[in-house]
C-alpha cells in the first residue's frame, strides 16, 4: 500500500513538472493584411520602381522580448511580463515586419532589406523609433512613433512623429488586436509620409 502511494505521488509530481514546462498558451502577430482599398499596385515592373529600406526598429528595452508586456490600470507604474502570452517573434522584429509589409503594400514598393534592387535605383530609407508603447488590459493601447525619411540620392532628411491610441476590451486577444490596429495605422502614416516627400522634394517637415 505504501509503495503504491509513493508511486502515485511520484507520478503526480512528474505531471506537475510537465505542466510547468509546457509551452506558452498563445502567440500573437502585429502583422495584418493591407485592405484592398488601401493597397497600391506594384511599381516594380514600371519605369520608376519604388524601393524602401526599413531599418531595425528601435524600441524601449523593456519591450525587446517575445513576451507581451502590459501595464496595470489606473496609472500604476507596475508592468507585467506575460509568459503565457507571446508575440510570434521578439516584439521589435514583429513590429518591423508588420510596418514593412504595411508600408510596402500601401506604396506598391519593395523593402530591399528583404530583397535586392539595382544599385542605380534610389531607395527611401526609413528609420523608426518607438518612443512609447503602453498596453492596458481592458483599457487602451497607446503608442508614440517617430521616424526619419531619406532618399539615397538626396541630402535632405524628413522628420516625422505620430501619437496613436486605441481602446481595447478585456483579455489579451483584445489587447493584441488593438496593438495590431495601432501598428497598421502607423504603417499607413509612414506610407503617406513617403508619398508626400516624393511629391514635394523641398519638404523637410513631415506631412501625413
């Protein structure tokens, strides 16, 4: 009887350890498809193809991880790093991929950091910094982006800044969806800034 009890206790302990070692429950992406109304036809077969080059996105150190990071409500200074809710890759890579696809899709462009181009063709270089990204479960997702634009054959630099916010419902699915909407809105603004800089070669201030 004692031996049976001991074996049962060992089995229960092993099951508990296996549960602790299980993979995170949920993975999320910031990427979303560009809706047809916003998408531009590819320029790559035209006489003036459009190339962009999106640098790695600078993010606050606390966010540079695959785990989702959320703030406590009511202005608390505490944050939670959620082991069971993760981005599909590290947050900064997930953000860069989402912005790249969103910008390129809206411009009909190619991000040359993912593919080649002829060296004779100019490229719009985009450097993005995420200055703030606060997510509150059942509250809001607020973000503050800044970025610079520079065409490879020009000396000027265009500087842009944008604050965005989305109300979100309860649960991490809702928070992730809010973050996705904020990211899509940022990509749309960055695409507009490239179009505006193309249209006005003298501009150094951002037009969104």
